[in-house]
C-alpha cells in the first residue's frame, strides 16, 4: 500500500527518486491517525484515573523498574506513554522518569497527577538518550530495569511479556524490538537510519 502510494506520488510530482525521509513521514502520519483513539482514551485516564499505576507484588527477588526520559517540549506526550505503562497486565514496582536539571521546572500538571499514582520524577545531568538507562543503573544497581520511550503508547501486555521472559532467562537482556548495527564494506558503522530490524533467528552481538 505504501509503495503504491509512493509510486503515484512520484508520478504526480515528477520525482524520479523519493527520499527515504518522505517515506518515514508517511509512516509517522499513518501511525498518528491510527493512534488517535488510543490517545484520547489515555488522556481521559490521565485526567480521571486514581488507581495506583505500580505494584507492590514481587515477581522476583528484586524490583522491576521502568525507566524513561523526557524533556520540556515532550513531557505532555510522556504522560500518555507512562499512562499506558500504568495500565499493564503486570505492573512495574516502580516507574522512574529522568529529567535534566534545566527541564525540571517545566514539569506539567499531567505528570504531577501521575506522581500521585506512583510515578517518580528524578533529576539528572543531561546525558541525552543515555539518561533513560545510565542514571537508573547507578541508582538501582541490583534491580531489573526496563527502558521505554516517552512517545510510544504501549500494548497492555508488554511488561508481562518482558518480565516473563526475564524470569525464564534472567541472565539474558530481553527486548521487544532490536536493530542490527549495520557496517560498511570497510567495517565502518553505518548511520542509525540504515540499520534493519533484527529477529531472533539472526541473533548476534551487533544488536542494538
């Protein structure tokens, strides 16, 4: 469907080579349209739900901690991602949102509402995307850490699947999606945009 659309668009615009960025924009637009009902549902829950979004149940001998980051321009969206994690079939023991010191004063009311249901907001140095993992590894060295993105609405069983996989193989790093780190003929690592999705059957050390 997408390929057919791109072909028609090329003919209309007289463009022989369509940039990959346009394809990505189309995917993003489709994703936003399909997620709109879920977005509205999550907003309703953020505004009106009062039940705890974390669990006191111990699945193993350590806590299950969900760790994520956000910044001032995306904190409202982060509230929806966190709400989707609070509605899981197996809830985390803790949900920690890391915010750079300079962004801490921009915390919106939506995130403050989630604090009443178990969200913990912590300050840290601005390590960019590494903020979601490095501070948690330092703060909770003995716990199980699950990192998530602040702009994704998660299926309600994502934590259950990850936790169940961990309980079966605690020595393995588990994920819901991974990419192959692609390299050139000269052995140079290619840009992230050129990496492909990985699968279990082609597991190797170049997964990210």
